[in-house]
C-alpha cells in the first residue's frame, strides 16, 4: 500500500473518475452486467485460443538474417538465467510451426496469439527490413488460416533489438518512434490477413523487471526518475503504435494492448470492499493501464513520485490514450487483497500469509477470483466494451509417468477454478470475448530457463517431441462444449 495520503477532496475526485463506487454490489450487477441466460455456457462466439511469444519458442536466433535481441545478450551474462540456458533453439517453432499449428487444430482452438520478433524483421531495429524474416510470418499466418485459426499478432513481447538498446533502449524516446515505424510496417504487410494486433505485451513486466530490478533483459537497475521515464516512453510507444497500425493497416484492422493488470480484489465481497478494490486497481496501475485508458497520470502517482515523476507533454498523454478497439489482460495471480478504509487513499492492503497456496512458481499465488474481478473492474472503470484474456495459465511439476503420460491434475484444477470465475463474469455481462491459454507449449521461461513448464503440451527439449498433457484433454473438451461441465 502507498504511504501517501490524499485530501478528502482529492479522494472524492478520484471516486468520481472511477465511477459510482457507492452503488451496492447487487445494484452494480443489475445496472451494468445484465445476467446471461446461458447458464454454464460461455457466450456464443466466445473465442478459445492459446498464446506464445517469439523468443520463448522460435529458436533459430542466427538464421535468415535475424538480428540480436536484448535477450540474446542477457542470456550470455553469467548467473542471469537458471542453468545457463538460452533461447537459441527453444521449441524450434521456427522449423516446426506446422506441427504446432496441428496441435492447435487438434484442440479445436479458434484463435492463436503469437508475437512477432522485432529483430527478425529489422535486425538493427529500424532502417532496412529483412525479407526472410517477414517471409516466416507470412508462412505462419497462411498456415493458421488454412487450418481455420484466427491470428492475433503481438508486435512486441520483450525482444527489443540489441541495436536499439545500445542507443538507450526504453530510456530513449526514439525507441518509442522506432516501435511505431516497425508496427506500421508489420500492419502494411500482414493486415491483409491479420485483422487483430496487440501493441506491447506487459509493459509493467519488461520495464519494472528489465530496468528496475534487473532480473530481466537488459538487466538494469535504474534510479526512480529514469525508471519512471522509461515507463513513460513505453506507454508512449503503445499510443504511437496504435496510430501506426491504423494508418498502415486495412479497413477494419483492430488493435489494443496486452497488459498484466495488477488486480486488487476485495478481501470479503461486500459493498465497501468492492468499491475500495476498484479504486485500488486504478491506482495500482497508474503508470500503465490507467494512463493508457485515461490519458492522465493519477494525482496520487505523481504526488508519490515527486521530483522523480516522468516528464511529459499534453500531446504525449493524448497519444498514449489513443482509443483502442479492445483491452487484453494477462491474468495469473491476484495483485492485492484489500479492505475499505475511511482514511485516504480509501483502502488498505492485506499481506498474504505464508500458508497462502501457489503453483510451482512461488509468485503464482492462486486467486481464481482474479479472473472475475479484473475484467469486471476494467469494464467499469474505463467503460471498456471488449476484453480478451490474453494470457492465463499455470506452472506445474509435469513429471512424466512410466508410460510417458503427463497427468497435470494441478494445472487442470487451476484452469477449472479460474475459468469458472471467467464464466461467472461473462454470464453477468462483463464483455469478455475470448481467452488465450498460456501456453500451447512448454517453453523458455525467461530467467527460469527451462526449469518451469506452462504448456498444454510437454516438450522434450532434446528430441523436440510434443506430448499432450491431461490439461490438453481438459481444454479440448471445454472448447468443444463451450462450457465447464
């Protein structure tokens, strides 16, 4: 929780911004989220898919003219990646993409969210494009469409060209413009077949962990003023990217963001705690999703930052808040549990006890209700009319049996509980239109290397054999029924 205090007038203004927080929970549901008659079913036309990212699965880092990314560089630094591994081969998706698309088809998935490797298209980050890099994504998109799978392309999933990092990376405003140029190029080449784009994936993660704590590439630990400015340049890149996609795409090309929202959940679901959680969600996302959807930094964020606040212009804020067609939310663990408070900022956070359950990854605390509250709050706070869950999934031990089967009951439990909460949201009228499970495959899990598995399919990294897990069977049946039964 923050230590700063708002005035009562400031708190009232914040309450007005986020909406009518004094409504009772029952009235909120009645007025804003009309119940659906579909019962256990998800809405008709709901999109079921899987998600991946380029550096985590593609491999082929030195093939067909691809340039180096910050993750190629970071993986060479001693002690940065568990077991000293890298993404040089990963799942070899660059060569096995047809096999992987067949796995999607076998699941019955209607959609696939993938990312495009910026350094594969522009080895130096900008300037002359690489035709062989573009040709790979042409082949990938064509194969998806041939299998009846709708492509959703993410333009940036953390693999910044090293050449741009050498010129300042996200500390430089020029990187935001370079991203816009790259985004416009991709839209001009793929929008004839790709209708949907996401700009940047999880700005909060790649900035806070890459430029703050230093545990992700490029491994920097900046002072607060420089960190806040890097945050600002990244959200500016989002706004410029939206404009570029619209300028260079086709009629009907759609675009949004994919952000790992810090969702505040009511510790106990009552009127006051629900209102407090909504207020907290707005503040906890102040430098990211909030500014992208409001075009302003909250007063509390700027007050707390003080002299370290980012420098910006009104025109930049307007660009950052360029209207989007939908909002993508990456949702795993609850960001905070809160209770209402009579003192500013209107809520207090409750620390998790040591016994609170989590999946294999210690950070992945289990809070299925996050998949209900996060989209619900986004819809109400910012009047968002279309939401996609762009990532949700679970790390598990995934130990093969003697027969080679992977009975990941823990992941099945996780998915069942979370998706029941998503069904709850959808049937209350929260505008969730699709769900992309992370991930299709086990893959390179950033600083954890290959020690953590998130896939529906087990990958033997020595042979590149893919084996469906029990969770793949669960997900296939769910897709076929469009329901949790």
